[in-house]
C-alpha cells in the first residue's frame, strides 16, 4: 500500500452511558482520500471492518462493503481509483455525547450506514455502524425501516407499516425521550409514504424529476404521535401537462390509499397531495404563496402559509416554487403581524367555559389547548429570526436569546414541550394497549397527580409566553 497511510486518532475523554460515544469499540481507522479502492478493501478485509472513514479535508466520507460492490465492482471502476472519488455524499460527524436515539434518527432520515463520531475538538474518535445501533432500545427501527424500504408489493409494505404503532408503544414503555420517539415515528411514517411512491412510480413509469412530495404537519416537524395524521402536498415541474398532472394526482391518491391501508391516519380535512389545492406546478405554488403574502386575509391565506412553513420534501427532486417567497415573509410587517395573531388565536388553557357548560370539565384536549399553541409559537419565533428549522425544539433553540424569546424562556418551553409530549404519548399508549381509540382528549382523572400538576404548570408557561408575545406584537422591529 505505497503512498497511503492509515491515521489512527487517539481517543480523548469518556462519554456518558446512553451517548453515541459509548457504542464505539476499538480504535478508529481513517484513510486518506488518495488511498486506492483496492488498498482500502484490503485494509477492511485484514481488520474485519465493514466500513472505513475517509478523510475529506475537514469533512468525512464513509467507504463500506456495500459501497465497494455497488459503486466499484458493479460499475466497473478501476480498483486503483482513489477512494475519495467513489465515496458518496459527505457524512455528518456527531459529537460523542450525542444521544444514541438522535444518531439513530439521523441514520434513518439520511439512510446512512455509518456515522463518524468526534470529540469536542473535532478529532475522530471512531465510527458507529447501523449494526452497532441495533443494540440501542430504538435500534430495531433500523430493521423495520429496511423492511419498509425493500417491500416489493403494496400488501407487504402495509404489513410492515402496521407494526409502527406497536414499535412506538414499546419505545414509550421503555422510557425513551418523547422527542426521540416522535422523531423515529415520523421517519418511519415518511419511509412508508416514500416506498409507496417508489412502488407506484416504478409501475406507472412516472418521472420523479417532475414531482416533489412534501410531508406536512407533525410528520414534517418530527413531532408525530400515535394520533398524528399524514398530511401532504406535491409540487409539479412547470412543464408538466394537465393530462400528466391528472395522472400524477391519481397516483398520489393510490399512494395515500396504500399508506392508509397500512394503518397510517390520513388527514380528514383533505390536506393531501391528491387534492388540487395541495398539488400544483412549482410556478403556481410560487404565485399562490406570493398572493398569500400580498393578501393574507383572503382564502385562509395565513393558515396555508403556516402549513407550508412546516413542509419537508421527502421524495422526488427540484424545488417547490415557494422557497424565495416564504423567505421574504420576515420583511412584511403586516403579514408577520397576522401570522402572530393566528399563532396566538387559541389560548393555552386547561378548561374553557364551553367545557364547563357541556359537562366536559374533567377532560383536556392536550393538542388543541397546549401543544398546538406551543408549536405555533415555535414556528413564528423561528420565522422571526430567519431560521429554517422544522421541529419544534430546534425552532425554540434557534430563537433563544432573541427579542421575541429570552433564552431562559426558550429553555423552559423546550422542557414544557417534552413534558406535554411525554404525557400525551403515555396516555395514548395506554389507550392503544386497551384497544381504545387513540385520541388527544385526556380524562384528567386518569392522569397521576404529578402528571396533572405538570400539565397545569406547562399550560401556564405557554399562556404566559402568549401574553408576552401579544404585548410585543405591537412594536416588532419589522419593515414592510
């Protein structure tokens, strides 16, 4: 192996149990990008490694057994080719203290086979493969995800999809952090939709470059629970004909039907990619978004704008037609003000007078009167500071320390969100185990005294933030 050297970085410090660093075994091997594929394969064979980390400047790439077979052997690449030319996209390195479940979500979302792990100084400590992650409580999600990805028929895909709620319930019982459970549930749900799109597209010969599928709502925010719906939209290429759009919409309806047949709840309000309102050409989406900004009081423009701010592309290619327009929202004082007003419409509260008069004083809709107001706040403050984060916790972190969200308040709201999601998931798993319909309507007497106290405190914190934002709304530093 002339002209190539192996770098064996030194392990620094210890990592806490439950963090990804605890799964590293042995010293890491990092090879230079100049090493030949043949030499790298020899190293992997001699050392018994399934993957090697490749140094790409300040970034990392990963060379795997599968990569060598697919990208080198099958395609006939010269074995003398430098590994830097055959490794796939750059792989994000994660700090050693990152929770295992967070890395698992990263692997699921990006379909990774190996993740480099670094210390605080960015020095490589090792790499964790998908096989290493299988030992984690949420590790079997990788197996389920793989089964979803290779399903060859709609019925097989539905069979695997039907296991998702059982898997989610098991994670909750094991005490997995609520945001980690929700992220994995969302990723598995998106995987089902993505595979359904693959199956329908391959059968009908659909052009993937002509369509971009968007996940909306809680799945897009990675906040999904057992009661979450699958919301969706699509953006077609501008040159797609009306006849092809009709064909695409029919295919989208079939995809939604497959997902529904697998147990995924489909949005009852029609926020689905098969409907004309949520399936447009990119130029039409651009025009619609521009109209919503120019006339935010027309046609529930604010509601649709908020919905699209949560969108996350999961299949197809190309833009959506809304990127540049939505980026300009922050400069529109009137529209931002209306978005804030919409975000504050539903007040966080434990009971409404309607509940008392109707005899429902003992129930609490945790989504409508706590979590939805909080996610609305997070969406707006993230937009205010120019963040493109999608999940609620990341949005609150992005806005922390800004004029609209002091750092301590952001930390409190992140904790509040985790508490509410944990109570929600525990309650829904209990309903699921008993064979009851899973809902967001909690019977307060079924909660423990501690849970009731935590929910009440959480609602007060959200209500306090709503009042503060309401007062700030009159003097926001925005310009038209």
